[in-house]
C-alpha cells in the first residue's frame, strides 16, 4: 500500500452504509476503488435475489459475506422451524451472490446466534440449541458450497442478541463440523478484550476456521444504544497491529471487511463514508498485512 | 430461610445505597435484620477511619469487604506510585474495619484493575502491570492479614475500568500468590455470560480463591450509562440457581454481598432499598444455598 491507493483486500460491509440501497452501495463502493463488498439480506431482498445478483455482477465487485443468518436459540416449535427455513433461504442467497460476484468471491453466511428466549435464564440451553441448529443447517450449507461463519459477539450482547460470546466458544461449536462448512467470523470489535484472543486466533487458523476477518474500533463512553458503538479503525483503542498480524500469521489471506454500526456514520454521505473507510483501513490495518490476496 | 426472615448470609454492599452516609448505611442495614455490610472507602474516609471503625463496631454488623483498591494499570512513574500507596492505605483500612466488625468479619479488599491508560492500546501490557502491582502489594496485604480480591469486570468495561475481564484471567493472576493473600471476587453480573463460568468457579474453589461472592442481576436494554445497569436479584436474566449452587459446591460458605449500581435504586429511600434487597435475595438466592455460615 502506498499513498492514496485503496487496499485490494478491503471489503465494505453494507451495514457501514446502512441507509444506502443496494444500487447506491455497489456504486459508491466501486467508485471509491474498493474491490469487494459484503451484503445484507434486507437490501438484497428489497430488489429480489435475481436482480441483486445481476446488479452485483454488473458492479465488478467481489462478494465477501452475506449478513446474516442465525437467531435460532428458540426451543422446538413453529418459530424455530421458521428460523431454520429462513436460514436455508439465506444459504441459497449466499451461494447465488457468491456466484454472481467477481472472481475471488466467497460464499460465506455470517451467523449471529440470537439471545435468550423471552423469559428464559438458560444460557447453556440456548447455546446447545445453537449447536443443534447448525447441525441441521450444515448439510444444506455443504450442498450449496456455503461456509457458515459463527460470529461471537461481545458479551454485552449475550442476553438479547448472541449467546456465542467468545472465539473459543465459536470454535468449540464449529469443531463438530467440516471446516469447509462451519467456521468463525473474527471481528476485532467483539473479541479484542478477550485475554485468550491471540491463542484462539492461532487455534482458529490451525483448525482452518477463519471464515472472515472483520475490523472496526471500540471506544468509550459507549453511546446510549450500545449496538451503535462501532468506529472507524484507528478511532478507538483496538490494537489492529497485533490482532491483524495474528490473523495473518494464522494463515488468513482473504478479504477483510469493515463493518461499522454508528448513527453518525450512517447519517453521513455513503460515498464519503466509503472513502473514509478506505483511508482509515489503509492507515490502521494495511501496514500489518503480509499476505497477498490468494484468490486475486 | 422461612417467610420473612432475612438470610443470615446476606451482606449489603454500601454501593447499593450509594447516597447514604456511613451512619445511615449502618443503621438501615441493621434495622432491616441484615447481619453484614461491605463498605466503600469514600464514606469511610468522609468520617475518618477510626470513627468509622467505632461506628461499625457499634452497629453489631459483620464487615465483609472493603471497596475498593486497584486502578494500577499506569506505567512506572509518580501516578503509579501514588496509586500503589493509596492501595496500601486501603489495605490498612480493610484490616482495621475487619477487626472492628462483629465476629465472622472478613478482611477482604476488592481490587478493580483499572482500564487502558490514556492513549494506549496495549491491553496485554496493562494486564502485566496489574500482575506487577499485586506483586508489590501482596507483602503488605499478607502482613496486615488482608486478602486482595481481584474482581473481573464485564468485558464492556475493559478499556476504561478493568482490564481483568474473566474469572479465569483473575485466577491466572492470583496463581502467582498465596491463596490467603490473593483471591478473586465472583460477581454474577460480571461473569454470568462466560461460557467457562462454571468451570472457572469450580477451579476457583479448588484453588481456594473465592474471596467473596457478590450478586446482582443483568437485563437489557442497558441504560445510557452502562455502569448503572445492575438490578435486584431476580429482576433480570441471570440464573442464580446454577451460579449459586456452583459457588456453594466450590466450597464457599461466607457472606454474600448484593452490590447494585442503578440510578433508580440510588434515588430510592435507603431503608426501603435494603428491605427490598433482602426480599429479592431471599427469593432468588437463598433457596440455592446449602451451607451454613462457617464463621457464625
């Protein structure tokens, strides 16, 4: 990376420009010189999967992940079955979009586990149901050529969003399955605090489970809505040098997404946000990348 | 425990009635039939240590913990030395208050590690400095007969309050020291989310490191100030049955503090708060206690 060039491994996760529709997201990402994008189901389904796939193909961008499946911590019943069926649709979408993206696209569906069911205090039970749900979905993912990426979320989201809280826990769940079918999402924001983070990144690499590497920053005070507490790389306290080198050393050579939930960034012009994302990624993350994109 | 009686192992942590001065805190705690109290340094020092010790003795209450020492993640320099000197004073206060409390009082100083120094991204370095600081303080604690209780705080506080984030990490630090001198604080709010929590509670018991067991509840959405997101036992999603039985099975037979930071509870009448604390403890925690107070 030298001055001004956009890192070829940078991918814009569409959530960073949440209020842009799919056409806008693809346009501003490509216009900034970014080569890859991760999409979200809602804007894809707003235009329909086939149209979305054609738009993606037309953009020339690589497709890196589909966000998101999961939310399957409910006990057996119609709601759980509906959630599993919805995940099966998400698997199909992922395969279709990966096929439509430019060479080097990856068919990865990010899974956010879901929180405790209403009225429940049984974290252990909810965690077992996550494992069971992945067991039900793994054959569908394998058939579609899709990798399910279990995303551990920061423990402040454990009760209402994701009962998978550490990379080690995600890897323990993934261990029951083929590494081509079930991996983990390594997101700096969610795991930087973990005293075991470097050990678990090394393990994730050794076990072939790093499905995607995502970056954004943490700083305090947290905003009133803690979901929106994510920042441009370099604007907070996360040590991207150490974490990025660990992910590289673990053998990850894929695209790297920036996924930011932040009300101020969402209110900004999407083209400017993508340019700023490329700049901050170039300053905070690119210097610590050793590998070249293996799929380029 | 039968209807209406206050659990003999309940201790009111003074932070639960933060705006009560020491005299009020002692009075409303004893008046509610609670037998024990954990104190905070600021209200103790507001009246002076000797006066505080006489007031505590006069209350007839057991003294359970002193809150709090720590905040020693700074690199070498005058500020770090001042923090260590302040911790030495806190050790002396702890010993004095434990001697003044009723039979069965315990000399435990709770340690909150502190966050990242301003401008730093070096969590690993800050964590090493915590270990070093405890190494400097351990001889003073041993000489005073005080146990230092390392408190892991929820990972949402990692950057600005406590770089010790899990019970396992606290035990790893404590392992370098005599178990009578350095233990851990087991607080449900901070560790309930941890997939390893039961394993680490069992380990803490086996290693003789459960210095204190503290309870309060977690629920979402978190308030704008996430420091104040603690609730009466039973008002949230924490499984007190499983965690309390684990702590009991690990051999803990001491007093159990309720420590709640919550703006609404702080705004309430302290006598009512203590009564409500005793009621909720009796409903959510007492049924899961097997052991009798060994020091009674």
